[in-house]
C-alpha cells in the first residue's frame, strides 16, 4: 500500500511514492513547475501515473497528497493564494482526482510538515505538550504550527504565515508584493540574490552561470572558504534567527523544526541563528527554545504530503 506524495514549489515540483508511514518507496523525481495551473495538473498527474506504472509491486494506492507554497482553504482544498506561483483561488484537486482516479488531499507545505513531523518520526508528543512549529525554507518560507497536537489553520486559513511578517518596511520586495517580509530575507532565492549582488525580486534575464546555481552550491563554496559565499550565508542565518524570535515570542513552542536545503549548513550557521534569536527573544528561556534541523534528504515536505493521506486524524480542522 502506498500514497503518491507531491511537493509543488515555485521552481520545481517533486513526486515520489511513500508507504503509509511516510517512508520513501521510490526516489523523488522532479520537473519544472508550470505556472499555468491546468498544465501543471496535467504534468503532475502524468508523473504520478508513470510512477505507479513503473512500480507494479504497489498493489494499492490510498491516494495523493499535494503540498503547495501558499494558503489553502481546508474545506475545499482550493489554493487561495500562492504568492511565489502567482496563483489565486486555484482548484488543483478536481483536475488531479479526475486525471489520476485517486482521492487527492492538498495542504500548505509548512502546515503539512508540522503535521508529519511527530507522526513520521514516531516522536512522543507528551514531552512537547503537542506544541511545535515547523519552518520550511525553499523558494519561499512556509510555517506550520501545531498547538496541543492539532494543526492550526485559523478562521481564514492563514494562521502561521510568519514568512510574510516584515523584518523591515524598507526591505527587499517579497513575492507577495510587500516589502521586507521574512521570506524576502531568508528564502533560497534571497540567499542567492545576496550572493550574486542582485535584487531578490530580479525579473530580468539571469546570466547563464547563475541560472542553475543552488543553495547547495553556495554552501559548498562556503566550506571551500569563499568569503563572499560566507557573507551571504551569514546574513541569511542572522535574518533566520531574527524571524525565529518573532515565531517564538508569539507562540512559545516547545520545539521548532527547520527544514530546507539551508540545513546542510546547520553546523556553520547555528551559532549565528542562536545569537540573533537571543537578541530579540523576550526571555532567556525563550532564547533557549529547542531548535532542530530536518535534513532535506529526509524529504520533510514530501513526507508531509504523504501524511495528508495516511494520517487524516491529525488533519482535523481547528479554528483558533
């Protein structure tokens, strides 16, 4: 028995098969995300069906879970607003269900990560009182909040959107259209823009040498003692800590998980993140909040997508 897990990002979409515990059954495949929702649905459905066809040993597929970088209405699973994709009021579910013949569940990526973390890691929530936050950093910043063991959505399905809380009103332009959002400082595109000395909202032609350069490449340069790369990464680490202070001051969680490619450099950035957090944390105890990186090799977003299908009990709507 398996589920199809899909992670739609602004740049790429990843798909894999997972078992009912969220463990990968296949390698993750990817394709460039298509900004036209109908074409994206067709491309995603084709990959999902191909994966299932290539693995005849899977005798039953329970459904398809999809995580997106935006706000999702829980009752209809419509994508209300995905700034990095330019989507508003998009219905992916109906098209995917029709094309694949599978039940489809759709959720915000950060929220799905928060849902999956204690479930997939078999962690005892008793010690956390069920209070945790998951910060997912990729093309944007997704934040999922779990309070007393329930995923927080809010009355208008926007709870936890810390990525769009401003660090500075005069800061760089964010994908949402505002200036100075946390996302505009710590997302992967923001880190790379800082390294290359270009605006984070750059829309013009990108030089060939920059087009396929990734955060992983930047981290490799940091480890090779590239001073410019180190400066860019250090700035991101500081902004990450400042934003985490807002999250912790507001929610006071027992634990914060951080996922994304930047965790490959956690040994390099943790002290800077901690120092920035300590600057803004309201109490010394808050500054010592447990923060744990989740490696991108653990596929936290895809694991979250799988959890939407395999752990529906966690996904009960909560308005708080």
